C-alpha cells in the first residue's frame, strides 16, 4: 500500500477513516531513512568495453575512468541477451530471458510475469523516490515526446523523456546503408551546437535537476543515455578527438569465419563489413568513439553534481551498458546480437560509499547480479527468486574466491541462411567460452581464452579429446541457466 501512495501522491476522500489510519501507519513503516544511500543508476545504450578503464588505448573517457578507479570495475561482466529490450528487462527484473520469455523487441516482461517486483519497485517499497530520465527500459532512439515504448509505469514515481536536436536534425545524418533505417545502420552526424542541445545532454541536465530537488531524501534515479546507439550523433568537437588517420580496423585472420557456424553471425550482418569500404568503416569507427566521449562528458556532469550537492558520500553509483558491441571484429562483424566475447561482455562499474576496496576485478559476473547487489548495498529487501547474487564480496575484495560463470543467449530468426528459428546459448567461464546453436544441431563453438583471447580458433569444429572433455563438463552448466530450446513464438527480423 505504501507504493500506491508513493506513486499517485494523493488520498482518496472516499476511504473509511479506519483504513486511513492503517495506511498512515503503513506509510510510516515504508518511509526511507534520511541516512539511507541514494542510487544513481546510469545506463548507456550500445556501449562496448571501449573505455580507458577496460584497456582501450584509443578511447578518451576520463570521467568513466575516474568512476572505475574509485569504485569496482568488473572487467568480465556479461549480459544475458545482447539486444536492447531483452537485456534491459532481465536487468530490471533480476530474471533470465527464459523466465521472462523476452527474446526480441516486441514483448513486455509483464506479459509473462505480471506481478514481478522490478529493481526500482524494490526501492519504492523501501520508501525511496524512484525516477527515470531517458532510456532505462527499451524505447526508441530517442522517443517521440510522450512515448514510453516498453517502459514500466509501476517502476517510477516520475519519468522524463527529453528530445533534443539530434532528433530534429535526423535529415542531416549520413547513412552508409540507405536501404536500412538509421537506427539500425552504420550512420552518423558530426553535429553543430552544444552538448546541452542533444538529447543526452538534456538527459544529464534533467537528472541533475532531480538530484538537486531530492538531495534531502533517498532516491533511486535511473539515467539512460541513448548514444552510442546508431545513428552515432555527437557535437563536432568529439569527432575531432579521433583523427581518421589514427584509427585502424580490428585484425582478423584470413580464414577467421571458416570454422564458425552460420548462425553465429546475426541475420543483419551476414556479409563482412556490410560490403562497405575501409574509409567508410573508419569514419563509422570515429563516429562511435566520438559518441563514447560525448557520453563520458555527460557522466562527468552527473558525478560533478554529486560532489557539488555534497551527496557523493551517500550515493551508490552504477554504470552499465545493455550489452557489448562489435566494431568490425571477426572479419567485419558490427553492432550487437552475437555470442562472441565482444557482443556478450559489457561495461559494469559500481561505486559504493561503504565498499572496503576499489579498483578492478577479473572475476566472471552476470548482469542478473546487478539487482541483488544494489539491494544488498542499500540494505533493503529483495524479492525471492532472483537469478543472480550480490557482488558485494568482490567490491570488498576483488580477488576473493568466486567460482562464477555467465550464460548469454540470442534468438536467431529464420532467414535465407537458417530454415527455422534457432536459439543460441553461450557459457563463459574464467577460461572458456562454449556456445551451442539449436542445442548443437546448427553448430557449436569452443574458445580457450587462455591461448586464444580473440576467439579465432573454434575448438569445437573438430574437437580433440581434451576439447570434448571440456564440452562435456560445460554443457550441464549451460543447460542449468538456459534451456537452449527454441521458443514457439515467431520473431520478426525486421524488428530486430
């Protein structure tokens, strides 16, 4: 009942007095204490580990790097499904795709689990004010005014959907693949004007406004940035930070794709590099990195506001991207929807005022761990049945015994290469990645990251005795978190 009044903010005049007394007492119990920590929950759309704190020598990301150095940078964090809607639904419910049955862009998690308590709801139940600015759940890039897409109204007390000149200037965007929409193609714009005119600049401004208004009481504030999702749009000055002649495309062996199953390559990227020339690809790379630095600047504004408002020492900060991202690896794979390391691995940084250590950890963690981690750090209750576990032990001791592994999956639609839908499932341990397509019917992959960190040599294509032993050991672990079964619901490849 606390949530009812937190959400709607007014009493009904028709309720009996006795019930009002009960509800008032309940309201006292659910009111958050002033000394409870805030949560600044930052999501970045389509951000690969293209950050200085993840070892990228090109990226200029001083603000995110500073956050990583003062918190915990999870060097090996993996999403549950590398596509916007499913991964966001999984993070926010703390449940795996096979539980919420969300595999594409056309389904809301409450269709399958209508009464689930989302992460922001858990904080609401503890008396927090919960707000969202920008994209946390899935919606368009950016949405039209008043359009929330697959947002979840029960999760928020307040929502703000800014829309800047990047939306109104879309006619100026260069599209390297005119047959595709700019939201799904390699497309970009070096924009005129200031940061504050762009949607993501406006998102930072609105988020800071809410922090200022709510600094005296505990808040859960979701701040969702759209870039570097296509089209890659950032002010000109960020493009200038990455001269084309200093960029290179990723190395791939000449026969890199010869031992990789067809299903491993997304339906929208079956041809290496989309058939585009090197100059165009380097311009796309420049535009992507420009957006990364643009978003880094906005995150710097948020972190600066915490300091200015003197609430940094009582605010948990989490930064995550919904999945990894390809910039030409494996002989020309771009964007998302793969189970390679670049598609499954994603940035995750958490900073808590109460953690006993800081720096990086290389322990394998999953995105379903985010929910129980934040409730644990804030000292509030989690609902039963969450799929992950708290990462607090790693924040206190980055080298603590962990024994973690991660499972990521993706549903391939039927197309000219595949006669029917195929579910791909991948398990990542400290050393290995093992992937099955259609429970192995459409191929398998095994990579030894000790000897082959770029996943060039598929040991499952012609497995020796040692590879077979590894596969036998990993298969039941994989099945324990993802069935591998292809769902009966048909997905529309045009919506992916």
